[in-house]
C-alpha cells in the first residue's frame, strides 16, 4: 500500500516535471536582463519553499513527539528534516550557479544566501546531534528540543540578516521584484513536483527508520537472552 | 503501622515543604557559583583562552586604531563566544561526575527553575570573562572602551544573556553525549547568529568609546527580542531537556 | 493509601520493551526488595518511580500522585548508582544545598544533625573530594534521608559499601521501617536486602515474575526465589 503510494507520488512528479520542463525550456521566453540562466529560479525558489515546509513539519512532529512520546513522530521529524536539508542544499547550489553566471562569482554574502546557509547549518547540526546519541528515546527527545529551537530561530535569522544587509551596499538580486505573471505561475507549478518528490523521499526514509528501530529492538532482545 | 504513619505525618507538617520557584533557582545558581569559584577550572581556562584569541587577532590584521575600529565588535564577540563555550560546557559536565543531575531533577525544584538557576550562574561567570577580556582588549588595541562604559556593559550583558540562555539549554541536551565538548559550539553558534549580529553592531562603536550610529535601535530591539523569545522558549522546553 | 501503584506500566528503549505490563501495589510502610539480574529492569523501574524517566505506557502513582509532581518529589528520597554529591563542596555545604532544595527550614541545623547521625560530624568542613569511599557513601545516605522522606528509593545501595556504611544504612533502614516510611531497594545482594524487607518483587527480563510478602523461608534460602520464578517464569 505504502509502496504504491510512493510510486504514485514519483510518477505524478515525473509527469509534472516533464511538462514543466517542456514549458519553461521551449515556451517561456528568456528573461530580458538575465538571459536563459533565469530559468534556474523555477527550481531555486520552490526548493527553498519545500525546505521551509519540511522544517516546519519537522518542528510540529517534534512537538508532538514531546507530548505523546511516540517514536513514529520522531521518524517523521528526522525524515522530513533530511528531505528539507536536501532541498536547502539544492537551493544553495542552484543559487551559486546562478550567481556565477550573473555576478561572475560563486558566493556573495547576500542576505538570502547567507540566511539559507545558516539555516542549512542549523539542520546539519540537528543531524549531527542525532548521530551522537545511541538510545532511541533519548535521541528523539534531544533532537525534538533542538528542532523546535531551530524553527523559532530561522525567521529571526532571516529578518536579522536582512536588516544587516540593507545597512550595507546590497547586490541587486532582481530589480524591484516585479516578475511576469507567467513566471510566477511556473514558480508555483514547479513547486508541486518538488513537493511530491519530497513526500516520496520522506515516506521511504520513514519506513527505513521504522525498520532500523525493529532491527535495534531485535538486537537488544538477542542480547537479553 | 497507623501510629507510625501518624508520626511521619506530624514530622512532615513541621518541616517539609516545596521550595519556592525563585528560591530553587537561586539555590541552584548559588551552588554553581560556589562550585566554580572553588576550583575556578572553567573560569581560568576561559580567561586564558580569551587572552590567547585576543593575541591571535593582532596577527590577523594590522592592529591600528583605524583597523580596530572596523573590527572591534566582531572581534570581541568572537572572543566572548569562543571563551564562553568553555564555561557553558562545564555547566552540566559538573553535574555528571557523581550523577548529581539525577539528584537535582529528583528534588522538588522544578526543571525550569533548575535551568534558570544555571543560566544565571553561567551569565555571571561569562560576564566576568567578558569584562576581563574588555580590559585586555583595551590595553592591546588602545581602545577607549571605558568612555561609554554604561552602554557597553548593558549591551554585553544582553548579548551574554542570549549566549547563556541558548548555551545552557544545549549544555543540558548534550551533557550525556560522547563528543559533548565538540557538539556544544557547533549547535550554539548558528542558533545564536541573530543575537551575535545585533551585539556586534552595537558593541563595535561602544568599545571604541564612540556613540552608536543612527538606526542602531533596531539592533537593540533585536537583541532584547532574542533574549525574551529564547528565554521563554527555553523555560518551556526545560522539562523536556532535563527529564528523560 | 498505597505508597506506590503501578498499572500496566511499560517502558521502551526504541521498540524494545525494557519493562512489560507491570502491575504493582506497595502499601505505605512496606519495605520492598526489588530483585533481578542485571538488565532485568530494576534501575529503569526505580528511575520511573523517582520521576527521572517517564513510563512509556501505563499509570505510575507515588503517594497517590504522578512522580513528576513537585509535592510528591518533596516526599521522596532517592539514592542512585552515583553518590550525587559535589566533590568540590564540603560535606556540610552538600547537605545544606539539598536541605534548601527540599525547602527545609533550618537547613544548616538539619545538615549538622545528619552529619552527626552518620558519624561525619568531625569532617563537616572537609571537601567531599578528600573523603574516603566509605565516608562518601555515608554522606550520600545522609543526603537521601535528610528531608525525612516518606518514600525512599535505593538503587543497589549495598554494592561497594564498606562495613561501616552498610551498618549505617541498615540502621537507617530499620529506623525508617519502624517510623512507617516506605522503602524500595533494588539489589542482587539477596541476604542484605531480604532482611529488612516486608515485600519482595522479582523482575525477570522486564516482567514481574513474583510479587508477595517476604516469608521466613526466603530468609533461610534466599536463592529459592530465583530458582522457582527465575528464567523459567
């Protein structure tokens, strides 16, 4: 049942992605000032949205774990955090590629770029923290506390870095933020397959986490005999 | 047996009580300070470390007044954050040796009060290190940091509270982990970035004895906001952080 | 009222049940010897009773309330594997600290009185670091009994104790029983534990294999419980 759902997610995502790629590569015109590289935004921005959605979902699952103490919430939290981290990485890398073409540099301490890097580091810390704890209940509890702290921190990081950067000379990201409605539409249209892909990846990871728990329990049982 | 029960009951009424919330926090803070001041392990290490970093920075850039002016805020807060990690690491490690943490958690002191007591003790110790580092900084880099002492100490106090609140919570989380000393800074610094950013902006001019420029209230607001939000959040999470 | 009540209590490490389906009722004033091999779940059960850990499932009541209730914790004394004393503080400072944490008035007088009671009056102002093993353990016992708890939880109290500390502890346990306090002590030293016990519980791989009043037979042949209800049970 679960396997079929995952497959369905992937299939729908693939169809949508093929259709979107066709439209964005062959039908949408190049953006006036940036040229063809502009199209990276259709992955760059939805990847960030997916990442944030994942981090919020992880925090909700973490809070549920702390109140209900059910390890299924913990499995959900770790799965979506890992997916979120992957999408955050996709966002960072696509941003860097774009910056290389447009600005001629791989990295600039632009507000959003910096904030996303901080965000990525926060959740990389979450995974490292998990890695350092053996006992599953303890690991879940500690990680849940951290996840909640992190999700509160993320918006503060974004605001503070924006304030900081607006006080300094700021590289032009896109002038004024007025984008053609067709581009906007594609941004949202391309979010759907990314989100579906994220769901499928999280589902697979949750199952793996459950199997891991079973194996660990069997190992403990074997030791106790 | 009933007689015996009555006897225990009578004794109870005369002496046993749940300590007040604030009193519990105060007792824990007092214990931590007394403990640390007796050995001064963390304090000495932290002070020595801050002097070493201040020295190293003199090689990182040309330590003229001009250059220092541009970097003072960031330099000081890096020193505070790095040296502070040593104090924060000790905070719960101190409870580990004889399973003291179990006894504290099993006592009627609420976990939030226990946590706040530790935050307060760490804040005091961190402030000692920060103020000592400021003295060394003033000497090494010819900074007139005493000219706006009130405002400077206020900003350092706010930033240090943020460091203490986040650091103590994570110190509690990581106390039982292998790699404890390595995990703590790795987790604390990224979370602390907004507070550090605000503190750096405000500390820079103040440490050189200059008035902070226009538009700096936003940093003060950020710093105070960070302190308030994370103090509340950490107090709410303290039970989950301390009780398995 | 019962001192301890467990209803269908489970505790999981991951998916592995370390405690399974525990039902247990201990009346006030009882002294329960909690027996079992290493890894049977004795420490886990004691930590749940002490409020240091939550049960995964089921209801735990100490003195009629949740063990995480502050008022209940004030009436409990806990002595775990560690001595829970600060090496860099003196004996009296340690006791005064815990007296204050338990909200006792005249913390200093109480600390002084307990130091005398465990024979450490002369070393009140020495740091715990300088104490011998036996002295540390006696001080730890004083720390656990200082606030005259109605329920005392002791995890392996007889291991690594020297003769004098065993004597002190047994004396305190006898007093506690006559004063109507409830005691739970986990141990695999059968003889020391069974002597003061009124009740006996045997944990086998997380299950309660036996629970009942301690009989004279058990004293005469302490190994019998294990043979009868042990691994086969």
